[in-house]
C-alpha cells in the first residue's frame, strides 16, 4: 500500500479539502529549497490551478481515481498546499511523513538485497482490522512533492540525482485522519514508531529534506599543522561523541560533559588558591571559615560552571570568534532571551555565557511537566538547540584546551 497509499484518499474528504484551498495568505513557496516569491502572475496561475483542481475534484465519483486530477497542478501547488514541512505532506484524509532506518539492524530488516533492493513494510491496523497506517516505500505523492530536492538540472537540461539511492528513505502513512490536528498526527506517528521499536526492535527516525542536498560539494585539499597538546582522554571522548552525534540534544549534553568533567578540579584549585591566603602558622579561624564557606558556595553547578569559564575562556579570543561569523552575532548577541552583550566587562560576559549554557542544559536534561519552565522538546526544539551547538563546541574546546593536565 505504501507506494500507492495516497490512492486511498476518500473522495468526499478530497472535495472538502480542495474547496478549502486559498492563495490569499501565501506570499512565497519553497520548492526544492528555493523560496519563490508570489508575483501577481504566479499568484494568478496558482489560483487558477486551485480552482481547476477543485472543479475536477467536485466532479469525481466515489469509485474514481483522484490522481486523474493531478495533470492540472504544478510543483508550486504541491509545495504550497500539500507540503506541511520538510518531512511531511497532507491532503484530505491522508498524511505521510518521511522516515529512515536509524541503524543497520533496522535497515536489514526492512530491505533485502544490495545493488537492487526489495523493500518490506509494516501494516498497522486497529482492533477492528481497519488499516490506519503503513511503514514502507514512500508514495508517489510525497516523492513528487519533494522531488526537486533530489535532482539537479544543468544548463543543458540533463538531470543529476543528488542521492544515488533515494529508496532508503521510507515513509509512514496515516489514513482517515481528516479531523486530526497536526499535533495529533505528530503524536500518532511518534507513538507508532515507538511501538514498532518495542515489538519488532526496528528503529526509525524522521527524515527531513534540506536545500544542502542540491549543493555539489567541495573536493578541496586542506593542510593543517598539528602539534599534540595532550588533551585528557575522557573529556576528549565526550567531545568526539558530541561532534559525531546525529541527535542535537545528545550532542549538546556531550559538549556540556566536557565542561562538567573539570568542575571538581576547578573547585579544588579555587579552594587551594583561597586557602593559600591563610597563615597556617598563625591561623585566623574566622578567615578560614570564610574560605570553607566560599568552597561550599562554588559547589553548586552554576557556580562551578562559572569557575571553569573564568579559568578557560579568554574573552578577547571569544569576541574574535563571534566577529568571525555574522550568524553567531545574530544568534548569540541579538537574541531576545539570554543575550550575550559583548560590550560588557569580561566578568559580565562570563556571567551571561554561564546563564545561557546552563539554561539550555537544564531545558534539555530536565523534563518535569506541569511547570512554567522552558523545556527543549525533541523535534520541536531542534532548531533552537542546533543554533546553540557552535557556541558550546567552541566553549568545550577552550575548556579542554586550557584545563587538561598533561
């Protein structure tokens, strides 16, 4: 059913969907990663297509194949009305989302063969035996919608495929979901994928198209001078794991673990520095007590994070890093929340870094419900976390560079 899953769309639902289409709120359309502004002429063309499609749909009978109406519509129509986001489509009572096997074990359970592969499927039914979902080969409809991401056309009209094997990208299709909200559909997809994982030990994740697919890439040759610095092995493993992780949340936490690794050591050095001010031959117990109280104050995580940054981060160097990329300045210095004001004195910049890093760390690591706190929800918060990764990568590298003991 996967390849032709969209043929099971209910005709009456299709009519309702077609009659609801409007170009009034559309100002631009993303086709293959290119944003196309709607001018008067293109808006009129799109409007004519919606009217023509609605007329054809309204004339359909229950036994008719709605795909006979597709000849009148274009890539702009698919991406303006059928496409939901970079991974899913929706039309009438049909919903489909791109997925990919998360690991080789799952890949081998769903695919058979090497150069030419056969694709399996998982059919999901309700307690009455009605089909409610399918996992397997993506439909022609979703392939048509996202087709521009997978091809490049040169000046001579020749087509180059951006992926040599797009068949590895599967989909999950949901049926009879006309009355469901997008939030409900997302929840259903996640729940089905979880059940499949538990029952069949087959793990799938959402796959998103990206305009970067269409870039030809580079084959430049780079030269780098390398002098071993003697990074400590354990935090270096955390750093490597963060760089190689495909999950944004795990990557963030692994970068944070690099910094966290040096908490106790930095706290101890802070204590020893303060203790060195005490004359051990003639102890002033009040001053000694202040040193002990001070050590207790820096035993909390936020304070320990600040100590590590004070020890490891050169603010002048950090500012140069920010200046090297205008996107960094926009994300970190012009954000509405947790803004880093680099015009402040060094200690205040450190305080702002601590607040930003610690706040995101807590939002990812903690998930207490029913509280008025920001929680970094998987998939919904990915873009925010991705934006934070360059900053945390920089900080983690500076920490391991300046706190490692050779």
